[in-house]
């Protein structure tokens, strides 16, 4: 039987990392705002142990669906710490965009992620953009594509913008997707082909 929110919140403090991780993943799916404070507290404790990167990832992702914009200062600080794990950078980018979207400030959040120059953080942010199917203004899209196209087509960072571009317009976007269709990466090529047809596809990030 699937955990309810109350039991999942309780398990965030279980001695087993696997149980804490499964609880966070359950809360991520539930998207229950009542779990936000408990998730924030649990994440602050979890990041002290570098061995539990998968649990940290799920807690951060869950905070993105259960938290509030008041959690953004902590998340921004977390992803800027040199000791923060790569998995948390990915989840942090996703959560920052999701929580910013709640107060209609996602464009600023995307630009902030870009300004860090952190490819992993930006990848997470673009994951959220794609999954939320955000339609962005031309200037923001241009900044995203400038950031992406400065990287090798071999890199995985092309994937999520190729998905998200299904809802974007303009000649620059069309050129980007056309180039991605010829990508050496099959996942990017397939996503771009769908986006050119106006289809986001169905994806389930870990």
C-alpha cells in the first residue's frame, strides 16, 4: 500500500537512507504543501552526508513540488556551495524553477541559473521548464540557446531544451531543433523531432 503524506513525512527521519529516499519520492508525487517544512528540515540534515546523494536528490525534487517560494533562498545558497553534490545541483535547478513559477518569477530564476555558468544546475532548471511546458519570452529563449549552443552537441545538456522547445517559437528555435535532429545523441535527436511536430512527448525524470 502506498504511503500517505503523514506516514511519508514520518519516514523522512528513518534511520534507513533507502526509506527516507522512498518517502521523499512519494511526497514528490503527492505534491502536498503540508510536507514542505518537513522536507526542508530533512534536506538540511541529509546534505551533511555525501554518501546519500540519491536521497538528497529525491528530497530536493520533492521540495520543488511540495515547498513554497520561501524555500528559494536556502536552495540558491545550497547549489552555490562547493561541497554540494552534482545530483543536488540538478534537482536544485528543477526545484528553483518550480517554486519560482508559483510566484510568476520563473524567468528571473532561469536567468539566475544561467548566470552561475553551472551546466548541471542549468540542466535541472531546463528539466523543469520542459516538464512544466513553460512558454518563454524570446529574450529568455535566446539566452538559453546561447548557453546551450556554446557546448558540444555531444553533451546531454541539449536534451531538455530540445523537449521544452516544443512550446517555443521563432526562427532561432526552429534552427536549434533542426540542428538537434542531426545530433550524435539519439535521445536529443528524437526529442527535437517531436518538438518540431509540436509534441512534447512523455518523460519521467528520475
